[in-house]
C-alpha cells in the first residue's frame, strides 16, 4: 500500500507504471509509454497527460511541447509527477531519446532530483550530453535549490568548486540563503568547508557584508579568527557594509589598525565619503594609497563631479606633485562631462596638463559604445570632431597614444574616412595607426581597394604592409 499514492499520481499524469520496487525500497521506476488512447477526462477533472512519440525538444508555451499533454492538460504537472516519482528514469528516458529537452523540462527534473539525492543529481547534470547545453543554467539553479534544505549549505559548498569550473563563478542567492540559518552557524560552515578550496571571493565576502550589517562586532571577530586565505575575502565583505554606513570610522580603522594590504579595501568608504566631503576623501587616498590605487581615485572624482565639477578640476590643477597631479587630472577628465573637459583643454596651456586631459577625453570618447540612444552618438561625434581638430594642429600635447585613440574611435564610426586621415599623421606613427584602422574596418574588399587607390609613395607601401598584417591576424 506504500506505493499506492505514487501509483495513482503517475497514472493521473498519464504514465504507465512498469514495475513495483521490492518491498521496503521506497523506489518506484516509471517507464515512459504513450497510452494507446488517452482516457476520457472525468467531469470536473483534468484530462490525463501523455508523452508523445513526436518528442520535439521545445516547451509547450505557444507550440508543441516536450511533455505535451492531451488537450487542455498541464504538461508541467506530468513532468513534476515523473520527476518526483523516478528522477533517474526520467533522466534516462530524456538521454535515450537524444533530443535536447527544453530548459523548463530540465529545471523540473533536477529541482526534484537535487532534493532527493543531491550528489547523484549533480553527477547526472555534469554528465549531460554536450548538445543538451544546459549545464550552466542547471548548476546555478540546483545550488539554489540545495540551499533550501536543512543543512543544505554544506551540500552546496561540496559542489561549488566543480560548479565554478563549469559556470566560471556563481552568485549566492542573497538573503534567502543568509536567513536560512543563524549567522554563526553559516560562518562556521563556511570556515570549515571553504578552507583549501578554490572558491571565488564573493562566496565569503557577500556573507561577511550581510553579517556586518546585522552585527558588526560579531562579523569582525569571526573575520579575525579565519586563516589568512579566507580572512582577506571576509574583510573585503565587511568593508563593503561598514564603508557605506560609517565611512569615516572604516577609513580610520584602515589607516591605524588594518593589516598589510587591508587599505586596498578602501573603495567603498572612499566612495561614500566622497559624496559628502570629496576633498577629505582625496586627502586620505593621497596619504594612504597614492598611485597604488587608481580605481578609488576615479570613484572619488566621479562623486566630486556630480557635486561640483569645477571645484574638482581646480583642485586637480592645484596639486604640485607631478604624478598626483596627472592622476587627479586624468580622473577628473574621465568623470566630468565632455563639454567641460573640452573647455578645460582650450583653457589649459599646451603641455603635460593638456596632454593628460586630451588623453582622458579620447579614452572616454570611446565610451559612446556604452551610451544608449542618439544622445551618446551626438556626444561621441562632437568630441571626435574636437579631437580631430586638435590632432591636425599638432603640438607637444598631441602624443602617439592620443592619435591612436582618435584613429580607433573614428574608425568605428567611419573607417574609410579614418583611413583617409591616416596619411596625415606623423610618418613614424602611420603603420601602427593604419593597422588599427584597417583591423576595425570589417569590409576587407573596401579596405583593400582604398589601399590600392593610394598614390604611389611611402604611405602606400606602409598601408600595404599594415593591410597584409591585418588580414593575417587570426583574431579578425
């Protein structure tokens, strides 16, 4: 009688019970058979479900389905019934059929299987035929399902290293996981299971950030108890939370109590402090990090420019140390609006400062690829025309790197025009610029014709060499 509920469930789903397990095994194997005729639905009851012979590999929504039910039925109910009763049989049937099933079918199967036998389910997922191409989706989904079980964290951690090899990183399911157990229990499990494993830093620091937001002192004590290989990741997470809530206190800790390398976790507190006191953030950066951390400086100027771009520019131009001055001007040039940068370039004398601002503008101009809509195209076009005019005039601030940036940006918009201008750049730069432009020019025939139509001379010879190298590039 123990098998009766499962039998009735399978029959209701349109599956034929092929065999009953030996007494006491608790396992029901279900063989997929298409009934000769679907039983008529009883009044007020759902129609029975079938697995069709014309298995198509597509889901049912709007078309023929993997587990297409009889008219009006629900194939998901059929799939769920089979997955819960006999996931191994379901898996074997899918593989033998050889037609890649839809993603939803695999999700239903492995959701049930991983709850029943996580180890076997993961092994089966890793051994799916290559043409099923669902491993990345499945593994990420299955780890989330495992975490729903009591003690699921340890089971998930067991498979995380191998999962990461397949999906190149995995994000934990956030607070759903964090709230599944007391923080101390999760912390102990992480410390035990993660030791010596190649986990991504996010697996430690996301939890540390969560715990620090709830109980900063407890999270810090746990972090200090960890071995060095895990401590760094946990401390990074704590600083994400602490730095946002109390940036001054976090920076004070980094400056006075932090260990070697801890200061490179100043990104969050410096960003938060820059929103209210950018000058203080820059001073802390200069005194404690300096040229060792450009990312934090860029973020400080991003926040400063939101509040007062002119004040940020004036500060950068006031810095006396040449290296810090260049770094600050470059950070400002990347953060400020392009019209403000163009104005500064026109006002600053030709020399190192102008070269820094031109380089920053030429680099940020390429971000038109990241700006959406017509506004980004207009900005990029205005900046490009400005830079082309500066390059034509020449001068100490027009460096080889600047010419290369301008040429590549122009080539993405108009490769033919960009190539035509290549002959006007300094002769010692022509080969490199021509190679860059021709590499971006996707129409090889048009590029070859443009080179062939050049007048005979040194530039034509250079352009031919650049074209030959570009066409032989295996990455093109």
